[in-house]
């Protein structure tokens, strides 16, 4: 039945079937996260980094209604350039499929499709979370629910402080999702290495990560994990600069009445606009850093 919907490219299929390491990649970051042509350039570099570190990349999106695992360079180019690609989370998938539309997958939907294909490791930039003032708005990303139930581990640089990081951690705790710091005790906040919040566990090697996730899944403990990998020091941003931009973006979103699925893309675009090219460069390099760790982790997992 799944074959009707799911299209896995040959290289990725061969790797999955023979137990080789594969790293899933999302596509919202391409369509909604960065401007063209940087988005395409970054997506292709990320795939290259994964290959250089011994794993097979599988960029995921929905194209003409097909759940695609492993995009070609042309498909990545198309997605990066096309107008009207729909940001697709769990609830959107059936409609994008039935309408034979193009959808860029978020963390949640990339996890879903990766799990359908049998991929356990996924690398990206930042996850969605509990928004500030969620006590009133109820704005909590579907990414968190997905982490609670789908067996895919997500390597990221933490979450942006456009979110309420404290509430995001509380939510993940309730849902039983481990938040793991890679070589750090502190939750990184995307552009910065620090946030003031602690992670649940610190690990110091890809092998340690692989052993913990293997135990989780062999025990039948459903769900993923957040592997928080701090941005490399040389690309990290000044805390005051980034916080000012975030405050400004949040107040503008409020004035404009931005709601629902538009909130995250709006805030990301605003922060980028306010901090200029610097935040874009930081963003790109933290994704590269996560791609590398994702590949190393997938490699260790495949050896266990
Ligand atoms: N945060 C980022 N960069 C991103 C996203 C979040 O720093 O690109 C994207 C991811 O695709 C994530 C989605 O899964 O936004 C979350 O959107 P929402 O908050 O609407 O669930
Ligand atoms: Mn939301």
C-alpha cells in the first residue's frame, strides 16, 4: 500500500536495505528557511558533507503528491526556486498527496516519511517548539508531538529563542523525549551556544549517542530524541544582537496579527532581515555542523 505513495530513490533504497547509514533531511528549510540560491547551494553542500562523513543523504519532500525520499539535485533546485510550495506538517500530508501538490516537509513530516522509509537519523537546523505566550495562544509545534511518537532521532542546533525554551523543555519532558547535549550540558539556542537551560544528558561521542538510541528503540520506547549540537564557536552570534532582533520580530508579528503556521516562517524571515547576512551565514554553518554529526551518528548506529 505504501508504495503507492512513497518513492525512495535507488541509492537510498539500496543503502536502507543493506543497513548502510542514511541521514534524512527536511525541505521546509529549503523552501521557507533561506533565500534562493543560498538555500539550494546549502542543501547540496549538506548532502556532500553527509557523503564525506560516510553516510547517504536523503532529502525529503512531497512532489506531485508523492512522498519522495532522496531528492535529485534538479528536484532540490526546483523546490528552492518554485513559488507556492506548501509548508507541510503532519495534518497537511493527506491533502498535499490527494491534490498532487508540492509540499516542503517540516521536522514533523520529515520524521514521519523517514520512519516510513526505515531511516532513523535526521539532521536539520532548528526544531519547532512551544511559542512564547503559548499559555494564551496554544501555539505548540507539531514537531514536539512527532518527537513523542515517531522513532527518528533529530540532530539540530537546539531551538531559536523566538520560542519559549523553558516551556519547550517541559513539554518534551512530559512527552518522554530525551534532550541530549552533544559535548555540552547546556541547551544551545540555534545562533548561540548557550541558552541558560540544561539538557537532560550530555554525550561526548557519536557512539554514545548510538548506544542510547539503540537501547531506547530496542526497549520499545516509542519516539525520537533531540540531539542538540551547539553552533561552532566561530559562527555563533552575539547574544544581545540576536535577542534584540527576536524581540522586534515578535512584536511585529503581534501587531500584524500573524498566526498559525505562518508564525514560524514570519519570525525566521524577520530575524534574518534584522540581523542581515550574519545570521544567514550562522544558519548555514550550523546546518553543516549538524549534517556532519548526523552522518557520524548514523554510521555508529549502523555498526551496532
Ligand atoms: N525553526 C528554525 N528553522 C526552521 C524551522 C523552525 O529555526 O526552518 C522550520 C522547521 O521545518 C520546523 C518548522 O519543523 O519550521 C516548525 O514550524 P511550526 O512552528 O509551524 O510547527
Ligand atoms: Mn504553530
